[in-house]
């Protein structure tokens, strides 16, 4: 009972409930899951921070030909985290809701627990 309570407290404090039913998909499947909460897995080609402080984790290819993007908004502690550069060249899983931005699938990342490097 205590471990269940601790898990619930953790899930509520991170803003996410862990779910075994959450689909895990590959990069190329992202456009068919717009508006859904999923875990996307793929190769990170480049991590880039623009002049406004937004960080972009591009999968599949460099901008503007990326297959999928993880967006970390400026002003969040994660956007200025230098360890993000270590994701380049690695297979990474990110979890969240897929949105469409300029015709490309994208996921907003607001917490480090949304990113898992394999």
C-alpha cells in the first residue's frame, strides 16, 4: 500500500501518470498520432538552441528535413541544460503529446523525465 501511495505521489508531482498502455512508436509513425500521448523512439541527429533560447532535438535529419522534433521552450531549466548535446548520435525516447508544427510532428518537453537515452 505504501509503495502504491509513493508511486501516486511521484506521478502527481511530475504531472504525469505512468501508463503501461501508452503506445511506443517509431519516428515515421508520429504523423499518424497527432494529439495523442505516446513515446517516440529514434536517432537524434542534432540538438540546437536558437537565438530565442528554445532547444530543438531533431530526429531523423537536420532542420528543415527532420522527421520529428522535441521542443524545449526557452525559460525552462531544461532548455539551457548543456547535457542535451550528449543526446546527438544516440537513440532516444521522448514521451508526451504529439502536435503538428508547420506540417511536422513535434512534442513539447518540459521535464527531463520525458527523455530517456538508450
